[in-house]
C-alpha cells in the first residue's frame, strides 16, 4: 500500500517543490495522515524533505517525523540545523523522542539537548536513564493525574485544557499529595457523574499497574490481558511516573515477536529492517550462528568415524541415518517452538519445568512409538532390508524422538531460568544437537544388537 501511494503522489510532490507551490505543499502536509506523508517523503533527498516540512506547523512536523524510518531520520538530522531539530524534539511524544535520542550517538545527542526547552530536557534525561528493556523505556509522561478532592465538574474543565497536550485522556489517574496512585476514573464515568461528585467517590481503587523497572514485555502482556487503552506506571514507592499506551505495547510485541522469529530461524535479530541493513551486517548476524552450527555438526562427523565398525557390519544402516536424524531434529524443533512461544505469552514459566517434562515425556513416547511403527512397516515392505535392522531402526527412532522432545522443551526453560532469551533454542540449534544425539543413539543401539546376536 505504501509503495502504491509513493508511486501515485511522489511525482506530484516533486512538481510542487519545483514550482514552489506553497499552498499545495501545506495541504500535502496537513491533509494526509502523517504516516502517508512519511511514506512519500522517504522518496526525496533529506534536504527536499525539510523543504516540504517547512510548510507545516512544528507539531505537524513532529508527527510526520515520528513515522519516518530510523535510518532516514538520521539522514535528516545530519543535514538539519540543531535548533530546528530541537524544536521538533520538543513537539514529539515523550516516548518517541527518547527512542530517537537513544538511537543517536552520545556526542550528537548532547549537542541537541541543550537547545531543548528546560522542562522537556529534564523529562528526556529522566526517561533516558531507564534500561532499554524496562517499562520506563517505553512509557510516556503525557497523562492526566488529579487529586482525590477534585470534583467531576472540575476534572472535565481541567481535561479541556490538558487534552491537546496529552497522549490519552480516556483515563484520569487519581493521586495523593505525594503523587502516590490511589485510583483511576474513566472518561465515561466522569461524563456520567454529577458535577459535584468527588473523584475519590468515583474512582476504582483496585488499580492494575506495572513497575517502572519491570520488563516491558510484562507491561505488554498485562495491557493485552485486561484490554486497557493505557496502563499506569509506578515507582518502588507507588508514585505515578508515567503510562504505557496500547500503541507502544504493539511496538513491543512486534519487536519481541520479530526477535523470536529471527532466533528460531538461527539468525541474530537485526537492529534495523531487512532492506535498511547492510549486507555485511546481515552476513555477520547470520554467519555467527552458521559458524556455531557448523562446529556443532562437526561432532556428528567424529561420531560417525567412531561408529564406522558398526556401519561396516550393518551397512544398510546408512540408508536410515538421514531419516533418524531428521526425525530427532524435527521433534526437537517442534517442542522448542511450542515452549518458547508459551514462555513469551506467559502461559508457563521456568518453575513449570517438571510439568513440561512430564507432558513432553508422554508426547515423546507416543510420537516415538508412532514413527517407530512406521519404520517397521517400511522396513518390512522393503524386501531387501535385513531383518536385523528392523529392531535397530524402530527402537532408535523411538529413543531419538523422545530425546528430541525432551531436549527441545527443556532448553528454552533452562535459558529462561538463566535470564537468557529462550529464542536462542532455535530450530537449527536444536536440530544440530539432535544430529549428534541421533547418531550416538543409532550407533549404541546397533552395537547392542550386534552383541546380542553375536555378530
């Protein structure tokens, strides 16, 4: 959709720039959605984009700037006067401007910040101190908080004054003189209440909130669970310090899901979009894991050499090796994916390892017996298959699938308990481990069969 809009309107925009059509450029900036304007601006050089934005108000410029890709924002900052960037940063939403400033190098950030108004500058520095993965890093300080003694009529009058500068006014947070969160009143409650009713008599006292130092994914899950538009953020003493809104939560969920998908595919998460990332950057992100997986697979090669005598006596086992290895890898990858996703959704935690172990043990036995039976049927169907291979292949498949489900399910739990990303237990990583395990199990079972038959 963005590409279609670019193809349709970008030529007209260039014509307006060349003709100096002030009215047309102003209408372009003000009439279209800021995201649509941003999609078209990226087709221009940064200097041209600034020429277009000059025809919009500072507030509108900030709204459009927030939708530009991060790499293009940096290009625009490089060619813009510091005073102009400071004015746009002042007009941006608190959480968005902090994200932008965090992405800049410290020298450039410190060159711009002194030009920002003092109140905004102090707010920015306060938000910059929170860790990247914390709730404080994604919260905004644009909220409405009023004392308990405020009446509904006074609150509505206050909202009329504050609404233009607040990100959301659907919730009014009630605080005491020390700004401790006491309750919350919805806009609906406020409109329906009698004007003289005080907020303390209207408010919901059992407020769902999150701590400013908690992981931002906790806020995302909490907001999604309760279907709130916004969630209050408090410090260790229960003082209201900000809110997390639904749009910020969507960004957090998309970011988390993207990281999980990348890691499950055996790729380190990209810091920028695929098309904005350089080939060297992508090669490094992929090459690290490919190297690790290559080293892991070397173990399979050495184990095959160790079991060469078994394969010499039961040469037809080589034909079943790919089947056994893929079955173990596939079962392990399935379990790793299911458990990693369950962890991400908060359905299970590291303390549930014994329940997971029990369920996956039963699942591994069932699946192992199923694939083992299929292997027996296939081996018997092939008339040239030696009968002594049937118990070897069947028992190996059953054991390998059981091992795969257990390894694939427990690895994410172990990583989570160590405060590491469970996504590291990616499908390629589990598959590589299972290649080694499958080969060891196959050689061990075959060796036991040879001993039992006296071969």
